[in-house]
């Protein structure tokens, strides 16, 4: 009985422990792993909230970094620095169940019945189809 109780306590405590990572009061980043490398490289241009509210797989984080490098003047990283940043982001800000799903691509959407007509209306008839 005692053993069962201990197992239950351990099971209850385990997820709590994972959430007990302290948060840096300045940046809001979880203070674990290479968080200081992320702080040193990722908060110069925008609020750290842009990072902490975002979620993604390692690959998705990499795509965001590439986009910023291409479009937003983000500097290039040494491969080992980039690896540490990606590991930190993917481990601490992974995709979530309760996250808003990604947008449905336009070609998978049903036709929009309220879309404006793509052609000029036929002016030989009125809106009810009667000859003018
Ligand atoms: C050189 C400037 C710069 C640096 C440094 C920078 N970013 Fe950004 N980042 C931007 C800009 C500009 C945007 C677009 C902001 C906006 O839309 O208001 C952005 C947007 C983002 C977004 C939002 C992307 C989206 O799809 O909404 C995330 C997440 C992000 N950055 C994470 C990071 C991370 C992680 C790092 C460090 C590796 C970083 N940023 C470093 C310039 C930078």
C-alpha cells in the first residue's frame, strides 16, 4: 500500500517538476539550458514575448530564424551556436495541443459564397434576371 502511494506521489510530482523551470524576470525566458545564448542573440530587435508566445518544432524554429536572416537582418550564427539556440527553443517552446492550428492553405478551402463576383454583372438583365 505504501509503495502504491509512493508511486502515485511520484507520478503526480513528475509533470509538476517539468513546469518548475524558473523564468527570468527580465526576458521571460525559461532559465534552463542555453537560455543565456538565446537572450544574447534573440532580444535585440524585438520583445522576448515574441519568442515565448511562439511554439514550434526544431525545424519550424529553424525556418523562423532563416526568415529573419533573409528578411530582417538577423545575423548568421556559428553552427554550434545555432544548434544550441534551436535545442533550447525546441525543448522549451515546442508545439502545444492547445495552440491555434495552422491556417488551412487556400487551395483546400471551400469556395467562398460571399466573394465578390469575378465578372462584371450582365447589364442586359437586372439583378432578378429580367430584361432591362
Ligand atoms: C536583427 C533583428 C532580429 C533579431 C536579432 C531576432 N529577430 Fe526575431 N524577428 C525580427 C523581426 C523584424 C521580426 C518581425 C517582427 C514583427 O512582425 O513585428 C521577428 C519576428 C520573430 C518571431 C515571430 C515570427 C512569426 O512568425 O510571428 C519570432 C518567434 C522570433 N522573431 C524569434 C526570434 C529568435 C528565436 C531570435 C534569436 C535566434 C530572434 N528572433 C532574433 C528581427 C529579429
